[in-house]
C-alpha cells in the first residue's frame, strides 16, 4: 500500500473506532473500566502490574480503577498461586456478563449498519476480514 492509502486507512480506522466504541447501549462504564474488563475477558487473570502495561495507566490509576470495578462486582482480586505476595485480578460472572451483553449489542447494532450497505459493499467488508485479522496478529506479536 502507498503511504497515502495507509494514511486514509488510519483515518477510517480512527473514525470507525469512534463509532464502534459508542455502539453499545448497555452497561455504561468509562473507557478505561471497559478496557480493563475486556482485557481480562480475553487474557484471563492478570497482575496489577501487567494491567498497567496493557491499559497504559499508572500504578495508582489502575489500583483505583480495579478497586471501583471490584466494588461494582465486575472484578475480584485473589492471591497469585505462584507468588503469595502478588495479587491476580480476574473477571467475575457479572463482569463476564457485561462483556457478553456489550458484544451482543454491538453485533446487533453493527448488523443494522451493515444492512444499509449494498451487496458489493457487504462483500468488500467480508473480504477484508482475513487481512484485518492478520494485522491484529502482527500487532500482537
């Protein structure tokens, strides 16, 4: 791809992310709180120090955020079985329900938007999915 195309793609992704983040109409939580809940749903229990890295927050900020999520019943802290001095943060059943309901709501809302595309546009979106998945793999590596 040419740099101008990558620039245009970047803008499209930024605009799509802005739209996508706002799709769910259930369980209103702040962006950082939702990010922590979604990270734990995908990666499983994590130490606070690992969450500071994935969430790009300071130790005091992540500690405060996890405390609020714990008070809301969405996460819980448990001793790390491999290191008694450390704590693992994990998703509760209520936290997992938030992730599931937000995903289902996004699927419903995005399906409505995609239904507004013509058949060739829908096919183009479907054809781009493997390449987008590969970009995600490369970014995670």
